[in-house]
């Protein structure tokens, strides 16, 4: 069995991709905290659930095939990568110049995303270590 067919690893890769891309979106929000008229963006948590469900279904049925190169990944993205949809998500306050970024709220989201990413990478590493231990000959 190849490592990319292990369902838990596919789920964790999807979670890592989601959290990595969400970090970029939140960083853009923080960078535009002083831009007049800027409305912050965020990614829906349901996107992560959909990707995990898709990876589970693909692992269960090996007959699923992409009939078009854009079905599985976005153009220009590395194999297995997924670009998630962002949506406007104004914070609790809007300034006089129309900027809706509240740094405290954005930084709380950044911290939350970082903790979830760290948890996913830790689980991924522990899963790989378990697989390595399982395939190692006895006594080594």
C-alpha cells in the first residue's frame, strides 16, 4: 500500500493544505489593516469538511478518475493541492474610511489556525512514525 492511499494521511494532508491557505488569507487581512475600504476575507470551515469527505471517498473507491485536469486540483497548483474559496467576512467594526479589519480579531484567527495546523502536523508525523514502526523488522 502506498502512503498516499492511507485515508488518515490523506485527511491530514487536506487539513494541512486548508490551514496553510487560511494563514495566507489572514496574513493578507492583517497586511491591509490600514487600506481604506478593505473588507477582510476568510475561508469557510465547511470547505475543509468537504475536502476531507472527498479524500475519504476517493480512498474507498479506487475507480474514481479525473476526466479533466482541473477536477482534482487547480491550474498551476502542485498535485494534491487544493485552493479553497475565500469569502468576505467583515469583522465587528468598520472604520470611517470603510476598513473592516480589526487586528485583534484577525490575530485571534491566526492563532487558532496556527494551533490547528500544529495539531494536524503533529498527528501526521505520529502517523508516519507508527507506519515506520509497523514495517520495521522485529528486533531492530
